């Protein structure tokens, strides 16, 4: 999948994503802004990112708010309006 839908779904639910630094994820997640990006193939970095979000309430809250705001970009209502505008 070039863009994992689960990332947009998590963001819409107000969950800050912790993702690997691969194509697709980079389109939705801005490291430290609306989620965290870790190197691919590094389970220790993934665990550290998850632990950071779980234990730091302030960070979690800030990332969650920004994630929810960014998710509006992927809303079907917005996307369908843009497709209809092309016709």
C-alpha cells in the first residue's frame, strides 16, 4: 500500500501515529508535529516512539490534536468535492 489508510483512520480518531519512514507515511505524518516517524526495520526505535507517546501526556495531546486536524485532508467529503469539481 502506498498510503496506509490505517494512518488516516488513526489520525481521524485523534490517535497520534508512530510510523516508519517509508513512502506514504511521509505524506501524512510530520515527525514531532502530528505523529512520530522512526527508521524502518528498527524495532527498538518503534518501541521507543510508542513509549514516548504513551508516557508523555503533553506530547500525546499536542500530536493528537494536530493529527485530528490533518485527518480532515483525507476526509471523503473533501475528496469527493474535489473530484466533482473536476467534472
